[in-house]
């Protein structure tokens, strides 16, 4: 799983599809679209203020650490953003 990505953040038209693939509909309103870093879509949780970073195809999850995006499991990413 050890995949690392470095990419500048760009902001454009929001891509909600990856988030819609991994979260139940009632949870979607808890997120703001923040942009993308390469193929990674960035979403911020309104309450915890933590990021959920998902690949554009919805299959990979990342945590930002030391200037790069490090691949993590879906469970780890969701637990982190929900502050569990």
C-alpha cells in the first residue's frame, strides 16, 4: 500500500463522485469540496475540520503527511475524518 503522491492543489469544478461512492447520502452534507492534488480529490469535514482525500476513481485513500499524500486504508481514512 505504501504509495506516496506529491502534487500541487488546484481548485476547479467540484467532483463529488468519489465522496458519493464511499459515504451514505446523509453524511455527504458534512463535507466541503476543497480542490484536488493530481488525481486526489480533497474534502473537508465541517465539524472535525479534517480532510478526507480520495482518488478520483474512489478506490484509494490518502492522508497528508510531511508534504506528501500517503496511501491509507479506507477504514483508517474514514475513522480519522470522523475523529473516531
